[in-house]
C-alpha cells in the first residue's frame, strides 16, 4: 500500500500515519519528523532549516525533493509506505510522480483529512511530542515521559499560536492547490478527521478495501 496523507497542520496525519503504518508493517515517512531529527542533532542541514521550520514556513522544494528521493529508494519502502507531510507543493507532487515512475511504483490513494480550524487550534495548543522518538501525545494524556522510549516530552517550537497561524496560511496558499492536482488524477479519498483516532483508523481501513 502506497499512501499520501494530505491535510492541514493538526489534522492527525502523524497520529493516523503511525497507527496505519504499524498495522500494515510498512514505514511511516514523515518529512516533519525527518527535519526535526536533523534539527535536534544540530547537523549542518538541521542548523540551516531550523529558522525556516520554526517560523512555520516551507523549506525549499529542491532540498525536500532530494531528501525524499533518497528515502524512497531505500529497501524498506519496496513493500509500500505512508507519506506524511510530502508532497506539500504542486512542484513536490510532480516530483513525486517522477520518482515513483522511475521506481516503477504507483500511488494507491491520497487521503485528505478534513478537520475544522477551531479543532486544529485546540489540538495544536495541547500537543506534546517525545523529543527522542517523535511519538505524539495530547497534553491531557501525557505523563511527562514517553511511554515508548522513556524520552522527555516537549512542545514543538512551531506550535506557538502565532506560528500555527502562519502554518495554516502557508497550507492554504501552498499546499491546498495539491488537492486539485490529485482530484484530476482521481486518487483522493476524503476522511472525517474530527473523530477519535481509533474511529479515523477504522474509516481509513474500510475505505481502502
Ligand atoms: P509537519 O511536521 O509535517 O507539520 P504539519 O503538516 O504542520 O502537521 P502537524 O505535524 O502539525 O499535524 P498532524 O496532521 O501530523 O497532526 P498530529 O497527528 O500531530 O511539518 C513541520 C514543518 O516542517 C513544516 O511547517 C515545514 O517547515 C517543514 N516541512 C515538512 N515537510 C515539508 C515539505 N514537504 N516541504 C517543505 N517543508 C516541509 O495531531 C496533532 C495533535 O492532535 C496531537 O496532539 C494529537 O495527539 C492530536 N490528535 C490527532 N488525531 C486526533 C484525533 N483524531 N482526535 C483528537 N486529537 C487528535
Ligand atoms: Mg505531523
């Protein structure tokens, strides 16, 4: 199964992507997680992108496309993958089509998560993430340390209210055009993301049957 998850910040792409990938035993490729790992490790790339990510803007297409090209060519992607956070611009969508055709692969579906702005703002103000493994929590359920790896839980720099506003604006301007791009290819499946995560997963599994 080769899936793209599309939807605004906070629509649950990471949460569902992780659950779905585990249930199918395929990799969950989150470009946001990849970039945050570089930032946490203070690598050359991490230092370069940190100001852009922390301001809620997109990093340049060319850089992102190179990262993805490298990742998709790895062996563990041969049996399928869940792409979360890529593509995010039409140029990235076109590049993904080229990459996949070179690898003789096709997308099975693009899942579009619908969640209201009010709910997005509520969720992002209460999100906590493990700074070690990236596991996502909601503040009400978080115990201070990660139940998976014991790492410390923190708040994402880009979950500050003013940066969330910026990310939503960037989504509307730069990412929403991709919806039209994929509608023309007739691969979009719409998901009601404003339900408990287990119900979202159930709907996704049902619609993909
Ligand atoms: P990225 O990490 O991809 O951020 P995003 O798209 O803004 O999405 P989020 O991760 O904020 O939300 P999500 O949809 O994953 O929701 P989650 O499951 O966490 O990107 C970050 C940055 O990296 C970008 O701004 C950009 O700078 C850069 N970047 C990344 N990819 C790029 C690219 N391709 N090109 C250029 N730049 C790129 O859920 C959110 C919260 O809600 C959590 O607390 C969770 O517990 C809770 N929740 C989830 N589902 C539910 C539910 N069903 N019910 C109730 N609560 C829920
Ligand atoms: Mg995410």
